[in-house]
C-alpha cells in the first residue's frame, strides 16, 4: 500500500517528524512517500495508487483530484482546518477526511498575543523608525493599558482558551467569547468568561481575536456591517483563515476609521485615522 505526503516542504512539520511518521507507516506495511506538490495536476500525477494523502499545509484536494484518484481512501491534515479539501466530493466517493484538533494551538495563541501586544505597544512603528535612523518619543498611537481592555474571542477552542490563559492569567484582562458550539461543561470551567452573542462581542470588545474554522457560517462574517458596529478604537487579530474577514471591507474599515488597527496572520496592516 502507498501513501503520500504531498507538501513536505510546507514548514509546519519538520523533516525529522516526517521520517518518524514514515517509519510508523512502514511498520503498518504502508510505503509513505515524502513529496512536495503545488498543483492539482502534480498531486494527481504523483498520487496514483495511493490510499492516503497527507497534507502538512493546505494542499488543493479538490473534486478534480479526488475523482482522479480511485484508490484514495483517506485524506489526513496536519492541522485543524480542512477548507482546502472538497468535503462534498470526499463524502460522495467514500473518502474519509481527518484532521488534528489542537495542532499548534499554543503556538497560535502565542502568535496572537505577540500581534496584540505589538499593536498596543507600537513596536512595529518604533522598530521601523529606529531603523531609518530616527529616535521618536511619545509619537504615533497612545498605548492603552491592556489590563483595562476587553478581549473578545471569536471561537473558544484550544487556541482561544490558551490565549485566554495568557491575557486573563497574565494581565487580568476581561475576557468575553462568542462560540455557540462550546459546551456547558467547558463554560463551567471558565466562570469568569462572559459568553455572548456575536453582536455583543463585536460591540463590547476592544480587541477581537479570531479562532474559528472556515465554514459557510464563518466566511466573511467580518464585513462592513460588522466593522460599523465595532468600536472605532478596536483592533482585530486573525490567526484563523483569511476569508473569515472580507479583506476589501477590512481595508475600507481601516481607511475610514471604523476600527483602529488589524493584524492578519503575519501580514501587518495597521492604519490610523486622526479623529
């Protein structure tokens, strides 16, 4: 039997870790090939006869790919999201799609924390100015005290809970969350977290950090209407999937002072509109 890692160079899994997976597959009688494909055509050509495709990133496992691989039985993602996989096509062809809940949750929380604090403390601005040879003092945005702010978590899964630990435990920041799928048992473990509706979260939050999967329900949930309801001093941080936020509407909101600043994954896009 044959299985293929289709994006070994994506970077989320080390070469050593992939070799460990390969050895485990070999013990089960499955030959695991470590490849790196970037297109549907490359995946189709390289995965003929494979019973499983493993994706360390977000490979395009589309309907075209699934229908061209008749032996395919499993698609495994090294991560939570499965939005690069055509789930309808997989269901129709009996292909089981697997993910790894909790994968990189702590790292995502750390990244979101770094983004939030970088914006609040203006570190990007001062770094750029000093590299230009300037020595600015008390310029740009007046930093608020994170201890006096309200952090809204859109999604209270593993990453959201770790970010809660950082800000509630480390700073004493007030935490609210919108997650209609979190269980009562989980809510009972976080009695100080106020679970609110989506509208309440966007209206009350000084900081919104996005931690949801990309689904039809969450696609472009942050749009012009949403940004109009947010505080004009608010920030939004997205370490989730990009299309959760309508990018054109985000640019509009920043340019028109509907919100103050934003960070999306590793892309910095901070704007300030004087009042």
